[in-house]
C-alpha cells in the first residue's frame, strides 16, 4: 500500500525552486570539506513524532489526520512500518530512531510486548534490507507507563528497576538484530519531585548500575553500540538528574562510564537548561563526548519542550561549526526529534516539516564550512589568546611557572595591564554575512 500517493521522492532543486516538495539547500551529493552533505549530516527520522504522536496537547484532543490506522493495535503497528519506510525513502533519510513502545503495542504482559516487538522488528528488518536505511539508535521508553511513576533505574521500587532492566535487555537484543549504531538512555523520570522523600545517592548509584548491566550485556551478546545519555533538566520530572551536558559528564566520570558512553544533545533541552545548543555541543566536544544530536528548537516565549522543527539558520550554523570541529558526528547523527505543530495536521506536513529541517541544517553546514574556510572564528580566537603564544603566556602554557615565579613577574610587570576591546558587535555583524 502507498500512503502518500501525491508525494514523489523529494529532489534537490536549488534555491530558485518554487516546489514546496523539493530541497532547496540539502543536496545529498554536494561535497563540502571532502565529504558529501549526506555523509556529514547523517539525518535520522524519529518514529515517535512522525508515526505515533497524534497532535493532542494538555488542552485538546488529537488533530493529526493519519492514513495508517488499522482494526487492531498490531495491525496499526504493521501499517506504520510500511508508511514510515515510505517517508524515509521519499525523504532520502539514511537513518531512523525509535522507542520500543513507538513501534509495537505493549499488550497486557511483558511476554506479549516482547512478542509484538519480535513481529514488528522482523518487518523493520525486511524494510531495512530492501531500502538500505539504517538504525541510528533505539531506546526503551521507561517513562510513559504508570509503573515508572517514581522513575525507572532511580525508582524506589526494585520491581520497577528489574522491569526496566528487562526492557533494556530487549532493546539491546533489537539493536543487535537491526544493527543499531548507537543506543540511547533518556531518563525522563530519572529525577525527583521532592528531596524530602528522595535518596539521591542511592538513586544515582542505581542508574549507574543499570548502565553497567547494559555494557555487560552488550559485551555478552557481542554487540557494542555507542551508548548515549540524553540530558534534559526537567519535564516530566521537576528535576532530572542528567540536567545538562556538564552534569551528565560528571555522572559519566564518577561512575567510570566514559569508555562506553557519550552524549546525545538536544536543542530544546539545551535551552530548557538555560544554555544555547552550541554551548552543550562545545562542552561535549572538548570532553570527547559529543555522540549525536536531537535536532529541534524551542520557542523563546514558551518555557517547555515544544520540539519544533529547526528553522533557525543562526543556530544550525553554530551547531554545524561544532560538528565540523569535532571531525564529524559519526557513529552519531542528526535525529529530527521534532514534531509538527498541532495546526499542521495534514499527512503531507510530515514531509514539509522534514524538508524545512533538512534545508535548515544544510544551510548551517554551508555557512559553517564558509566560516571555517575563511578562518573567521579561528583567526579571531587565535588573536584573542595571542598572549599565551610567547613570553610569560607561553611559559604558563608549558607549565613552567608557579605562584612564586608569577608574583615575581607581576611585581616587575606592574599593575597597569592593557586589555583589548572584543568588538563583539562587529563580530556578530560579520557572522550574519555567513548565514546561508
Ligand atoms: C524527550 C526526548 C526523548 C528522547 C528519547 O524530551 O527528547 O524523545 O529523545 O527518549
Ligand atoms: Co530527544
């Protein structure tokens, strides 16, 4: 069955195209810095926003018109696989991502859930073989079902911890079956509502225990995806333990997980934490922990996780600078953890929204490459830190100085130290010249 008979395979037509179902900037085969755009960007489509979310919000019912509903939940799940791969192929997306509950009905028992997952992942595997499309990452949803009301790995209830372990084991079996390149942990309910009744140390130790069990099981079955933790400061919990990149890195280092774990960073999670997206990428990159990104953007006027499709070229340019500085993001990718607005309820909006996202990241890539070619930011930084190239600065960098020697130096050098203006407004204005 064809679900989108009116949508052809989306082609690159260039900036002058008036066709809304065409890429105007994302040209998969265009070579930038020695790699094609497709290789740089490694786009992935999220099953949950594309196939499962229905357009409801806390104040209103579903709005989305979707052509894949069947007679039973399992039939709907099978139809979704068919429709999802049609979307992936027509968008020329090389990767996809999912939670276990996105793809298969949970049923009444864990056995039934596992059996549904087996049926659906058989279908997905066939589609992957047919199309060459690959699994960027999967994950276990350990936050929607009421059993996770007090967390998963961090739950006060050991039965919930055990159930979470079972879902993660199945997630890793599926990752192996489908050749997943990464495996994500987003701790949606790994946090607390009130410290009055929370043993924070026990909860964090237990989350780490669960992660170590995942590493051990991956080793046992001979499947080692890159493990990723996705930080988010809050929502649904008041305080999530993996608050931001820096907090999550501290957790990774405390529990000695750095050989197996990196970060999956998301635009709207960064802004909820009070950071820019590029801040989070920079923190990860300089600590060798930039794993993958969830591409979306928030709304400055709203204080929650709106997961909008990225359309802000300024942001994607700065994000792509970090990805290029990192020598790419593989085996991670750029996953559109983005959902169409409630008012964009037509099935075709799924294409229009992804085209907007792909084009916005392609613009970011082109702008970032131009900035790097001109050495615009690297020259600026080299000049700004030039005092560490020679003299006392070079000695400091070579660890040749101490408090006594620097006191002696400062006594001679005097208190009248000259600083230079940053001219930051000029810098920002020149940066605008690079926005594609
Ligand atoms: C929630 C979120 C999740 C993770 C995967 O804000 O981003 O969808 O990406 O669980
Ligand atoms: Co996400």
